[in-house]
C-alpha cells in the first residue's frame, strides 16, 4: 500500500497554530538572524516515521535540510535522523513541531514494528492491522506510521469496504437468515469482498459454509478461537478469519498463534512517543547541547 501524502496546507496550519508571528524570545534576545544547526536523534533504537513531513515543515520555516533518514528506517540510539541549518529564528520556529511529528509518529511505527515481528514469529502469514479509532484530522499521519512499522489498515473508511456489524443487523428483519444477508450483499456489490462480524462460533461456521470472504470474530477467547480456526479451515479454507475486540500488546501474540489471518487492534496508537533528542547549536560549534 502506498504511503499517504500529507498536504502542504496541513503543515502550514501546524506552523500558524504554534508560531504565527515567529519566536518572540529569539526576537527579544536579538538572535533571529544568527545562523545555527539542529540535529534530531532518538535515545533508543527506533523505527522512524515523519521525517519527511518534519523536513518539509522545516523548509516552510526557512531552514535547509542537510540530512534525512527516510520513514520506515530502523535506527540505533543516537543515530541522526534529521539535520537542519538556518537562522536561529527559523530553527526555533520549527523545532517543537518537527520534533512532535517525529516523536509521536515514530512511537506508533516502533510499536507496530515490534508487534508485527512478534506476531509473525508464531504465525508468519498473519497481518497486524490498525483500526479507525484515531483522533480526527490525523488519519494521513497515523496511517503512514502504521504502514512504516509493517502494519496494515483494517479499513481506511466506510466508503470502500463492506463490513456488517451487529449495529447493521439490528435494523434488518430479526428472522432474516445469514444466507439471505450474504446473497443481498453479493447482488448489491458483486465486485466487493464481504466481511461479517460474529460473536459466536455457530455463526462463524455457517458463514464459512456460505463461502463468505471473511468472518470477523469479536471478543472470542484464544482457546475457542484456535478450535474455530481449525473448523473453518476444514469447511472453507478460502474464508479469511479476522480477530478483533480486546486485542492488546499483552495478548496479541497469543491471538496470532491461533492461526487467524488478520489481527485488528487499536493498541498501536496507545503508548509513549519515541524518545527524541533535539540539539541546537551555532554553526560550526563542536559541543552540541
């Protein structure tokens, strides 16, 4: 999947929100025009994300990029990921915003990388996918972080995928059989994959007999899920099995070991940002502080 593009207008909005009239402190100290350098690195090994957006933001502030480590790279502690030159005023204007992008996005990409690697040790084919439970307005940035960490998106949005939840079925006739539901979806959208969420094994097995494309299994325990995977494989091997609901960093590997095809989690978004060190100094200075 291609990485999403973050429009220039978004980066400009970040600048206008944080420093619409420059840095008052630099102005008061008479430092605005003095040339300087900035270096960003992480204090621990990290999967980088957001370096391109941080660099573009810095350029909008009037800085020049002299080194950039691409998103998706795995870097060691202390390895520079972004170096800039510019006036002190320009460097201070972009410092915090560029750092925030690198910290938060690299935190998500690093967690994703860790979970993907751990899950594939027990299930080499499993996909770790992220939910749509993100803060509004951050989808392009967060999506990039997940993809750079080796994860996938469960759904980009409501408009391109078919996923039937209980909240849909509550509005359908209560006695409508699953076969009729699947047939209606196939008539309405013959070119789309059909996924239906269930909460018990009986419906999952019935959907497998109907040859549905994917069954999403919500909040089913690991032991029950492992047996259900075996039964569904025997009925219709092509049906994808998606585990969702309550899958966290502490149990994701156990769910991967059941043999499901896809794991759906929101836990990639929860956790501390990556530990970023940002150092500013005069041009040519040897002591970075």
